[in-house]
C-alpha cells in the first residue's frame, strides 16, 4: 500500500510517501525564498516531527543548497537534530544545488525506514572512524547506503582523484562483504563537470573493468543493453570538501531474496554505447514493493545524440516522454515518482517547465529544483527519480 502526504509550510512544501507500511521517501521542496537559517530551521523541525511521528530512522539524507550558506543551514539542521535527540553527526551529503529561484536552500531529500519485524533494524556504517552510511534489514533482506564518498582532494589530477574515490568506495563495500557488483544505484556530483566529464568516464570505466563489471571485449559496445551496470546520476555539484567528485551509493546484499534487473530505455539505448558506464534504470522487486531507480535522464535519442538543440521546451518534453516510456515498461506511471531532482541549466526555463508538467500530471512532483550543468553543454534539462509501486 502506498500513502502520499503533502504538507505546506512557510516557504516550502513537504512530500511524504510511505511504501509497504514502513519505508518512506520524504522531500522538502523550497517554494519561496526566505533567509536560509530561518527556512532551514522550519524545514528540519517539520521533517523531524514527521520522522518521529512515524517512528522512522533516516537512511539517506541530502541537502541541496548554495555552498555559501552551508554553515547556517547545517547549524539549523544540527540544532533541530539536538531538539529531537538525534545524532547530527550521522551521514549527510551536502551538494551545491542552487535553487532555481533566489539563493540559499533548494531542498532536502530523505529516505527513511521504520523497523517493525523482529530482525529488522538500522545500523551505522563507519570507515576510518567516520560515519559513511547505513545498513538496514527489511523482511530479511539487507540494504546499504553510503554517503559523501570522495577521493583525496590533495590529488590534483581529477582522473586519479576519481579513481581514488572509486577505490575508497570499493574498500568500504568490501568491509561490508559487498563489492561494486552489488551496487544498484550511484549519485555522482562533479565539480566543473563540463571541463572533464570525459576524464571521469575514463576513470569509471577503468575501475569498473578492474572490479569486474566490464570486460575487455570490443563486442561489449554492441551488446551494451545486456551489461549489468548500476543506475546513476552524473551532474554538476560542487561540494564542501573541494573534491573533484562526491558519490552516494545504494547496494544490496548478495544474499538478498530480491528480483533485480537493469531496465533498458524504450526511446534511449544504453549510455555505455557512448562511453558512460551506467544503466538507464535498475528495477528491484521486494515482496511488497517494486522500486525503479531512474538514472539521470535528458533529451537524448536512441543513437545517443542530443535532440531539440537550443529548445528548452522541446528538451523538457522529450525528457518527460522518455521517462514515461521507460517506467511504463515496468507498469509504473509518472504519478508513481516519489522522489526526484530536476536540473535546469538556465533558471528562466522553470516557467517553461510548468505547462508541460501540468500536461503530464506532475505539477505537484515531490522534487527539488536546482540549477546545474548537465553532462553535455547542449543539454538544458535533466531529471532523476525514485519510482515505486506497492
């Protein structure tokens, strides 16, 4: 059973979707600009009130905001955590996601879970004395979320620093008896993405080959739709560590009793055909909930070419159509999106988005809207999302 709650606050809107009775996606989307300290305090008090009311524990927490406001936003968050007797040092990903309107905070995304069965639980994952993620057990299956994984910022070469990021992630995964072969989804936020996205892809491909996700055969490119790769977002996102890239990771235990498959696009083919090692989406089926982990999706045709050049309306419409066709294959609709991040290259395009959203019935999407460069300079719009059916 799926329950959706929408609550409006002063300057924001909160979306809470409960799936299977005890797991949730919670999005706080800023609707009007207010001083970031005050707005963050109101949002976090509201979020934590909902979490406490439903006996949830946080699994994944991301803040999208201007880096210049990091200190005041984190201070407001930490104060709210203390008021609710929660540990503010829990894993957190803070990404420069400048709001489409104004400055400061764009929004907060939280995934949460309320353990109910005897063996259910949530545990902290630590690495080198730092909290880096959480493990949780639901219906006998173990899931893992790693947060804010980055390479050594002192490595000036961005290719090598990205390799270091993947090495660190693999080390943490191995400490949990996992590997990248157990990863279903990554969120990757790159500094100055347009300057070096090709180098990043080379680093990812190198490490995925070493980790056994990719082989060495040239025929892989012709069979790209059959290669098991995580879903992923790769987008502009500066970080407080001044690292070249930061990454969040979702993985499942190899012993989990789940149905897992990568989902190829209906209107788009595998990104690996043009050098980007990720799947269009991953589908994970629990006993009572089906999850579709949608990669960052933009206005690209089946040959990997950008379409609707210099036409933001065309790109927005094409992107939504691609998402709709992809998830329909799994029996889902756009109304089954329970968490999304919507990226605009130009803030003025937000007003062009709303009529299209109205047409597709997603004018009340549980999303954070931010300004960011996509992986190509000619792409003007991108969306990633979590879709679920129960």
